[in-house]
C-alpha cells in the first residue's frame, strides 16, 4: 500500500511540475500560439481560392458483343474499360482540342484588398500578340492607365540576391527592364515582343498586369486540373472535375474536355464508314465504265445483226446465270479484301504501330473487331502522349491489342474459308447454266452473252449504289457512346483553401510548438523554481519560502513569509541560551543580506528577544545600506585586529532590541581574521548579551571565509533563489551536510507565485487585511 501511495504521490507531483512549467513559460507559449495563428491567417487570406467545376458524363460500353459473337467467353469487367476512358479524358490530345476552342495563355490580374485577383473575361482591356520571346513567358506586364488614350507599360524582372550579385560582378546578364507610355489599340513593337492592347472600357485608375504563355503550352495546366472518377463502383456515369482559381474558366474547360472527348469518339467511329464510302466510290467508278462498255457492245450488236428474241428457257437460264455471276463478283471482292487484310495483319510485327484498312466488308464480327482495334489504338495514342511504356494502363492496352490481333486473324481465316466455299458453289452453278446454253444457236448465244454481261454489271452497279446509300446513312447517323448527363456550371463557392481550418490548425500547431519549447526549456533549465525541486534533491529541511518582492502589492506576502520563517526557527531552537544562526548562500545575488535584515526585524518585532546582526562579508559589505547606517572605521575588522573594543563597535538601530556589528574597514586578509581565536572570543562575548546572533556570511561557493562561521553556528540557513540558483548547489549542500555534522536548513527566496499555476492570490488578500498600512514597506 505504501508503494502504491508513493507512486500516486510521484505521479501527482510530476503533473504539478509539468503544469507549473507550462505556467512558468505561459508568455512564450501564448506568443508562439499567436505568431503561428497570425502566419496561418496570413496564408489563409492570401492563398488563392480554388473552385471545382463538376459535370456528369455517361459512357456506354459496346465491348461485350464481339466477345460473345466470336469466342462466347465472359468479357473482362466493363468497369476496367471505363477506367481506361477516365485516363483518355486526361490525355494530351483531348487537352489540345480544348485549347483550340479556348485562349488560356493570356491572363489578366489586378489587386483587390491587398490580394491578387485574376480578371477572366472581365479585364478592361484585351491583349493580342504576334511575337513573344521565350524569355518573356510568364513575366508580368504591368499596365497603368495614364489618361483616356494612353497607358504605361512596365516590365521588370525580379531576381534573387545571388543573381543580383552575379549581375553586379558581371557574371550574369542584367535584369530586363522596360518602361514606356503607349496608346491603346496601337501595335507595340520591340525585339522581345510584338503586341497590342485593346481597350474594352475605361479602366479605373489602378494598376493591372497580364502574363503571356503560348496557348499550346497550357496542356499541362489542363491535364493537371482534371480529375475523373466513376460515380458508383460498377456504374457507367463518370464525374469529371476541373479545379481552377477562376470558376467560369473551370466550367468552360471541363465542358470543353467532355465535348472534345465526344468529338474524338465520333471521328473514330465515322472513320471506318468514310473508308467504306471511298472504297465503294472507287468500285462504282470502275463498274460504271464497265457497264457503259457492255451497253455499247450490246447496242452495236443489235444494230448490226438481225436476231430474234431468246426462248423462254434461254431467258430463264440467262437470268440465273446473270444473278450467279453478280454474286460471284461480290464474293471475289470480299475475298480480295479479306486476303489483303490478312496479309497486312501478318506483316505487322507489333500492334503498337498497327494500321489496317477497315474498308467495306459484310462480316459483322470483323467489323466489330476492327472498330474495337481502332478505339484501342486511339486510347493507346492518347495515353502514350502522357505516360511511359511502363504505365500499367499502357501495358494493359498493348496486351489487349495482341489479343484483338489474334482474334481478327482467326475471324479473317474463318471468313475466307466460308467465302471460298461460296465461290465454289457459285462456279458450279454458273457452269451448269452455261452448259444448258450450248443448245442455243450461235447468234442467240452471243446475244445472250452480251445481254448477260450488261445485266451483271447493271446488278453490280445497283448493288453498290444500294450499299453506298446504306453506308452514307450509317456515317451520317453515327452517334457517340458518350453523352453528357449534366453540364458544368461555374461553381458559386470555393472548395479550398479551408480558411477557418487553416487558422485553427495554425492555432493548434502554435500551441503545440509553444508547449514543446516550454518543455524543452524546462528540461534544459537547471535552476530551482519551486519547493518541489528542493524536496526532490535533498533531505535537508525547508524552513521557508520567500516570495519575490518587485511591487508594493507583494510586500505583505513577503512579510508573512518572513514571519513563518521565524516561527519555524523558533520551534527548532537548539538551546535556551544564545543561538547563533548563519545565513549563507552559494553565490552572491541570492538575497541573503536582504533576508537577514528582515529576519532580524521580524524577531525583535514578534518577541522580546535581543538580537544582533553581524556583517561578516568583510570583502563586500552591504548590510549597513539596509539599516541606513554608515560603515565607519569601527567594526568587525577592527575588533578582530584589537584596534577597538567590541562595545565601541556595536551600533544600535531604530528597532528596539536590535543591534548591528558592521564589517568595518576592509582588511588586507579577511580569512586570517576570521580564522583567529579573536573571532570565537567575540562570539562568546556577544552570546552573553544577546539571545540571537544572526551572521550575514559571504557566499560559501566563492570564498572559504564562511566555513569557519557555519561550523560554530547552531543553525545554518542556506539561501536559494528561485530561477537563479542551480540545482547543483543543492548537491553541494548534501555533500557538505554528509561530511560535517551541522544543523542545516534551506530557505527558498524570490519565488514568483504569479508564474506558478497555483498562484496564491488569496494570500495577498490575507496579508493586506492582516498588516497595517504602515507595515507595507520594506
């Protein structure tokens, strides 16, 4: 139980010490807290506001179909494809398309309430330029209105101290400076720039400035401000955000990103249809020439020969033969396309640079695969402009392209086999029909052949016209699989900085730093501050704690503390006869002379004892100043030298029963006088006449004079001054107390209760009511 109670007392003591240390350094804590809060408020005020424009886009995936048609396997997660599209939104090609619509390179600024404010589409003037040197990129062009027609253009390059030194010693070029007055709407030509300032409305009489960066160099600005994410985990609705310091520009940019993405999607989808139209047009032109030739030959033959109409059987055979030959033409055309595509595909070593003509073909699976390859290649081109080959998205697209290439090869081979089978069947059917025409007369056969060629070409021409119309309709009706659900509007409120939060963080951080510096200072501070410090370092009893006296209001508390000290001494009186009390300290400045003076006055005021005070600091005497007595030629030094008697040297004070024996003239060797037998004889003689002898000794840590005095004293009071005396002084007292059989006591002096968290304000009220007004003086 005792051990537990001891631990509890130690914990309570540690908490008190921590709180006391914090209270002691409260001013520095408050200062650091205030300073950090002030810095945070400065940052929060001058940090530009960031606005985020948001829009919703729906992306419909058409990926699943061709997997099911071709391999009938489960497709990869559609969400992965959406994630790829999120990266495309942030790609360089999309950003470049946006920059084609918006001019973001020239920015206009002014100052409002000490802050720089950007004037997007609200500036009183606009700037156009035809030439600007790369050194002028981003520099501030200051515009100050002079009158209705003129303005002053200032350009000055700000350089650091190091650059200024280099410039001064000639190691660097001089800073660029320009300052001229120009007219509005008039070209300004210099070797660094060519620009023109157009006034929109009369500007107020304050300074504006603008910066110029080429518009195509703003790609990084757009890419850095875009963020894209899906609204739900497996959903197809994408949230596009753009953060900027200007709300209207943020909305315009993110809307432009979505529109550019949709345009790119449409261009990619219509690319195949355009190629098909080109292919059909080329075929139509060739068939048209062939058809004209067939018609001409048939017409010439009928004009030069007398022929009769073909029989019904011959006409039926010729019609079938014409239809078969038309189908054979279509099959051969498809075979040529497939063979060319397969040959081109086998010649490609890497799918990274894969290109293939997606010309007209009738196989839906091949068409889907070609469309998917085009889409994947577009994504790869967009992502490779921003990311390296090691980026996971790039690797994923390359793997997907390899898979699509293999799938396309298999589809082309299967389709080629099907076409060849169809061709063989058509050839057999044509051969049968041709065999049936052998019985027809020669003239009719030739007429049938010319008519049949004309009919075949006519059917092929009609067939191609029909396909061209279908392809044209498809091209004109192509829609994007991406649609805008909700357009972005200029945000009304900024999303950051969180100014209140910044100030709060600054306040908390300042307080934490203040506490940390207080604890560090307390850790390295080796001075004694409170009673607990003494109690932890020594077993020597503490006889009293004397408060700091720096104002008149603290006098009553000090007098009461002196009274408490006297009471403790009275109860610890060693003998009924005279008691010799030495008051010493380790170094000067700890207040022993001041304490001896007031302790002597308190003893005679509170009792009938007769007291004498000895000023034994023979080297630096100051006690006479406290009593207001002149240190004359008679004193301790003259008594010990036997020049004057003891009775001649003792002086009375204004206090009854209180006498003083001053140090007297400075002696050449004070230590020899104190160590002489005359010193002990003097004390024996004084002991007969006085109840208490108070000795104001020199500091024990500086000279050895005090050692003799403390050995012959009945009580030794070591004076320790708060926030002045080192803790090592207590260790020296412990050593002295162990080595010598002396009666020690400690008095803590100069304690500033107001620096303690347990400030005893009630003591002041008590002292003020206890003492009379005339006692409030020292």
